C-alpha cells in the first residue's frame, strides 16, 4: 500500500464545514456520512466565457467571430442546470477505514469511477484502493444532476467531489484534535490516517463515529490546490480492471434477483411496427420451459426457464404485424430527403477561388459490447428496476407514470454497463421490462439479442453536408457549412421528466429546440476562416435515433477537417502548416505541433500509403490526430500507425485519457472505413458485429501513441467525445492522399457482403 502524504499547514490539515448530518438510516453510527453543501459552478462558466473572448496573438488571417460554443458550451449549461443540487453528494467512512462514495452518474467503461476515486483519495490523503465508488440509484431530487453525457462527468464533478472529500477530511481531523486535545492545525493526514506531531496516529475508521457527531466543531473546508496534488494528474489503472478481466464484474444480466426469469422479445420486421395478432399462441405457450407469452407495444415477449428456451419459443412465434413509421424507407430515400433539406449557402463564389464539397454519412449503431438489458420486478403496489442507465431520473419518472404508481413506490437501480456511446441515455429496455413484468405478474430478466440491438436499437442519424470555403491570396475569406440530418431523438431531455416532456411536444418543436441548442453549443470551428457559419436542419424519419459519441461533431467537424486539407491544397500549403497558420490560439497550436512532431509529419512512405492530420476542440479541451494508412490491399485498407496529442486543461487520470483517445480512434477507424447500417425497407440489414464491420484487432494499428499534455489550466475539460472528430478527419485525409481520390461518402467501403438475417 502506497501512502500519500500532505504537509501540515494551517487551513490545510483541518479545513471543514459545519456539517451536522447524522449517520444515514440503515447505517451504523460508526459510519460517517458527509454531505456537500455548496459548489461554485457559476464562476466556472463566467470565467470560461471571458477566456473565449481574451485577446490572442495576432496572425495574418481574416479573423472569425466567436461561435456560441466558444462562449458557453453544452457542458457549461449542464453545470449551470445542476448547480442547485450539486451539493447533494454522499461520502461514508466505515469502521474498517473503507471510504464509500455514492456517484450520481453511470459508469459505462469510460473510467469515471476511477477518476472520481482518485479525487476522493487525493483530498482525503487515503490510498486509492481504500476508496469504493458505488453507483447511486435514481434520485429525482437531483433534478438535472444525474445525467451522464456530453463529456461532462469529470467537468461537473471535479469541484463538488473534492469539496465533499475535503469536508470529510476536515471532520476526521477535528475528531482527532478533540480526542488528543490538540489544535487541528497541528495535525496532518497521510495513508488514510490522522497524525500528530508526537507520532501518534489514528486511522480514519477509528475516527468515523466521532467525526459523525453533530456537536463536533469544524473549521471551513478547502480542497487542495492543484500544486499539492500527489495522485491526481498521475497515471492510474482502473479500479475495476481486475473484476472486468476475471469475469467478477457484475452487469445487469449477472444480477441474481429472486424469481427473475429469462425474457426475450420477438420484434417487428420493420422499425416501430406493432403486433396485430399471434396466430400460434397456444402452441408456443406449450413449448418446453415457456412460462409466459405476452404482447407489449414493442413486440411479443417470451418468458421461460432458460434463455435458450425463450429464444426457441420466440423463433417459433407466428405474428401478424402492423406497419411502422419508417416502412418503405431505404438509404436512397433518406439521402434524397436530406439533400432536399440542406440549407442554401450564402456566399456566392463570384470573384474568388473556392472549394465546394458535399458529404454523406450513413446510419451507425452504437454497438456496445453489452446489449440492452434490464431486470424488472413489478408488483401491484411497487416496482423495482435494475439496468445500465445514463438518465435514471427520467427513467424512474416515466416508468412510474406508465405503471400508474407513485414515484416513491418505484426504485431504479443504476448498474455498471458494458459500453454506451450515448445509447443508454434512453431507457428502452428498462421500460420494456417493466411492462413485461406487469403483464406477467412476475420478475423478469430481459435480454436484447445482438440482432435486436443492431436492428432495433437506436442509431446515429444519417447526415448530409454541404461546405463552401472561399479564399484569396492565401487567406480564407469565408467558410459555410450546412448540415441536414435525420432527426436525433432527445426525448430523454436533460435527464428528468420536465424537459423530456417538453422534447415530446407535437410537431417536434421541443425536440428541435434541444437539437439546435446542442448543435450550437458543441459545434464550432477552431480556425480563423473569416465569415464562418454552421447551420443544422433536421428531417423527421420515424427511425429510432439517439446521440452517438460526439453527437453532431463526429460528422460535422470530420467533414470540415477534410475540407481544410482541400483548402490547403488549393492554396499550395502543407496541411499541417496550413492548420497551424489559421488556428486561433497558442494552446491549439501546441497540441497540433506535438502530434506533428511525435508523428514525424512528412516522412516518406511507400506508394499507396500516406499520412493524414486533423484537429478538433470541444468542451474546453483540444486534440490533434496524425495517422498513417495503407491502401495497397483494396479489400483491407488499414490504419497502421497513430499519434494523438490531447490537452484537457487539467488531466485527472492521464491513463484514462489515453484509453479514451485510443477508443475514439477505433470508433473513427470503424465508421470512416467500413462500419455503417444499410436501411432497406424500414429496417437495417446488419444484425451482428460481423455484418456491421466494426473494427477488429487486425483492423487497428499496433503502433498507437497518446500524448497527454501537462496541465494547462486549473480545471478539467471534457474528454469522452473529444477524440472522434479529429480521428475521422485524419483517417479520411490520409486515405485521400494515399489514393488520390476525394472522400465523399462514409463509410468508404460500404458493400453488402453478407446474407442478412431473416426479419
């Protein structure tokens, strides 16, 4: 066990708030519970907006006005919305010294629990392995403060978690000071214990009961300054890594809920179709192990003794289906709709050279390793749900309304999930399981098959892009981007029922408002390209969609980075040097320079191989990606090498950031080269990883280096979605340079080279 120490200093050893909270109900008084009572989030947003307008070093370029996302981004809005309840965090110290923190977010593989554990351990001067991070149940009192998304986990929790842990530390020190009759300022903390100058020490567990006393006098608590961090900012392995690789990690379908029986659903042959009749109901109910066969709005559910028996019965069902809202729609019709909806460009190319480009991106599955799943136990007077949920509050509120139960009679447990990429913002499986459990009058364990998840799960919308950039004498005078997208469903709102209901208003008014807000607060150009405009139009299609990692930025900024390369070529400039000239800030250039230097930009490669480079900035963070591609085998284009530089302001766990950026690279390789969904007659053709063509190990480079820049700020920016757009642009640009062709439709290799599963 490694001890983390802090020097004794006035105000540092015993900072604390006057928290007189008693021990939580059901927990021994020998446990200590502390609640955060304030968080200065408004100052964060004000400062961020001021920084965006701060003067930057002059360059010989036509300046662009700040975009909305430069002034206030989506993460800022979430922090503001969550500020009133950001105080409601809970930390407990058990008698054995274990520190338990209740996290009001979801862990889906992004490493949030590890980063939060590091913040807690840092402030408490405790070993990292003494901290347990537990996912909180749905808590409606948190309002907007339990949604996991928009690269906002660490951004929104950094201050509140540190303050919570600092308050706990102050109370423990105060308890030791009272026990020993010493001033709190003379005590220090290290290794999960309070220490006195004379060598005495007391472990946190032994102080927990005294620290919980409402009568304890505690001074104001102040988190450590970054300069005193000994754990935060250093690479740390995931706290759940061993459980994940040994199979000990428990996901939804691993839970042993008494009486819960396996359940699957026969789904319609087109998206959103309805059940009209089951013609062999008696025969299926008589099959081995079958317990229930019931119709629900999403299909016909089969509950059986085993999943094998449930799957056999599902296959045997003969169902008469009603139509769905997307019947008859195929890729060609979607492309036609999107092109027709693309807004006009404003700047006519009359007297200046220009670059015009149009791009198409296909629908894409979230393709999480763990498919949709949920366990539900619905009774006459109560309900209990277990599922991987990124918006558990609106899930609980919606399920309560669906079941006709008071909110306090519905419990929703958040379970760690095996991937999301935006998919688990919706709670489709949890709601479906609740309906089935109610119909069967028994607990059920619902599993979506891989075919269900790929064909009937939500997907990233298809998009069409029209871009025009005008230039003269080496300067870019204007940059216009028009985006048309199949409507993205935001009816989860901001994670609670009020905004979710608003998003469901007739005619799509509410959903469109959320879509435009999200687009404007995330999409921006990092370049001084003169008059710059980016406009979104969305088209209702009836196709189930949802946010996908990077939401609008993956396609929008990916396409823009391709045009940046083409602008460089049109002006006779090197792509790296061209970007460096037009980037707005020194911080941006530092990231680009790091990637270009470490990646040996411009090195000689064989014919059919090439380098590509791209840049992206979002959520107060920035990254540059350099890749090398080999197109010599037309059947297997491969990215062979990647160098990524990333600046997130203040990195909490550099190793976690490396994993985030490497994962984003894999997402970009997949969706740029081969992975997409073919819509045919109202249903995707793809039904598995093998058909969806997600990148396998042989498709990923063996040489990937991620450089996390040292802290450049006092607070962390977002990282979860940051890496995709730059990687998309870099891969497409490398492919263009290697083949001499202009990439315009994605994925680049999009043949139907498989036999689709039956509908």
